[in-house]
C-alpha cells in the first residue's frame, strides 16, 4: 500500500474508519511487539482488521489464541467467525468440541 500510487503512499498515512480505536491500537501493539496483552473480547474485530490489511501473523496469532481459549461462553462467536472467513479447519475443530450444541 505504501509502495504504490495510492493516497496512503503519497501521504505516508492510512485512515481507518471501519474499526474501533482500541482495535486499531491492538493491531499496532501486535505489529510492534508480536503480542497483545489484553486480547479477550476483541477476537472478531482483530481478525477483521488483520484480514483486511493482510496482517497474516496477526491472523495466526488470533486463531491460536481462540483455539486455546474457546469456551461455551465464546463458542458461537468463534463459529460465526470461522464461517464468515471460510476457516474450514477451525470450523470443523469447533464442531467436534464438547461446546457445540
């Protein structure tokens, strides 16, 4: 994006209007540290921003965290995310867990 003729390349800035401030801050935290300290509750938005901006390491980080932290409380949102982004392996794994209805 910054190495092209896009507006972002000329101004060296990216304007992100479709994600919340905390989500953008958490993405930047990951880009700077390869970690996110407080992750829970941001899985879906973080996955969305990582997908949109092709931050593959963040996508992998989120999937790994979701696998470790899946529970009956967040099962539905994990399954919805897996369906929305065609994460078939993750979806199949979720459906095999004891949390499925």
